[in-house]
C-alpha cells in the first residue's frame, strides 16, 4: 500500500512537472508572439512616419518650386491678344526697368501684361518686404524707385531737420 502511494505521488509529481513545463512553454510562446507583434507594429509605424515625412518634404519642395517660379516671372495670359504662349516678365527685368525709369505706373504695367493692378501692387510690395527693391508705392498707382544711397541721403536730410 505504501508503495502504491509512493508510486501515485511520483506519478502526480511527474504530471505536475509536465503540466508546469507545458504551461511555461505556452507562456513563452505567447510572450514571443507578443514581442514579434509589437516589433511588427513598431516597424509599420516607423514606415508610416517615414512615408509621411517624405510626403511633407515633397510637398514643401513643390511649394518652394511654385514660390520660386511665381517670383521668377510675372506670368501673363495673352489669350486676349491672340498669342498662344504667355509673356514672361522676370523680376530682374522689372528691377532693371524700375532702376532705369525711376517712376513706374502700376496700371501701365498691369495693362502691358493683362493682369490686375492689385497683382502688380502685391508683387511690388512683396519685393519691398524682401528688400529686393526700395521705393515708394503711392496710392495713385505710381511706384517711385529710390536707390539705397538716395534713401540714406533722405534719411540724413530728415535727421538734420
């Protein structure tokens, strides 16, 4: 009888040991699966962030190109004059004309290039804000170009008064 009890206890211990071993294996597999799923989620998240970063960078570059082209030229639709291609009036051409003529009429420029005078005024104002040109934009539609040395002379005159 004691031997049967010993044998039963040994069998019970062995079953418990096998049960615990199986439980640990299952738990280890579940933890490994969870780690792999977490790594996969992190990888997908990193890929998504990288795609978003590249997309933002591409959009920013496109915006910069658009801004550059906008400021490189005044693009004008000549559909009213019957020409197929738009006229290009570069900012450099505008600056050269302003320096040579000293006084430009916004309406005249707008008519020449078939654009609204507000657009020309806005472009002149933007050039002034960027310190690419200096002068006075009057309410009557005149732009008077003032060279930097003339601006200094005016400032000195005002200071003396």
